[in-house]
C-alpha cells in the first residue's frame, strides 16, 4: 500500500470506530419522558431464582443468565 492509501485506510477505520461509539452510546442512553408525579414504578413482574436458590424480582421478559423465572405473562 502506498502512504496515501494507508492514510485513507486509517481515516476510514477511525471514522467507523467513532460512528460505532456514537451509535452505541445513543442505543444505551435511556429515553426520558415527561411523567406525572402520581406515576410510580411498577413492581417486578416475574419471580426468579439464581443458581444458589436466592429469589429476586425481574421486570423484563427475558430471564437473566443462569437464572430460572416463572412463566407468568407480563402484567400491564
């Protein structure tokens, strides 16, 4: 590769890395919505147990790693 091609390849790699970082940061940033003060957080909708048998609440539809959860549908 010529020095110019190396420079262009380096710029392309840098641009791809920077755009990937921006996209991933936007993906993990929670969307904030205006809510009234009367709105409260919903309690966990699933009862789960970890590998040691410790029980905990889980409010997402997927079970966490190495845990088993009840199969109740989400209550809305």
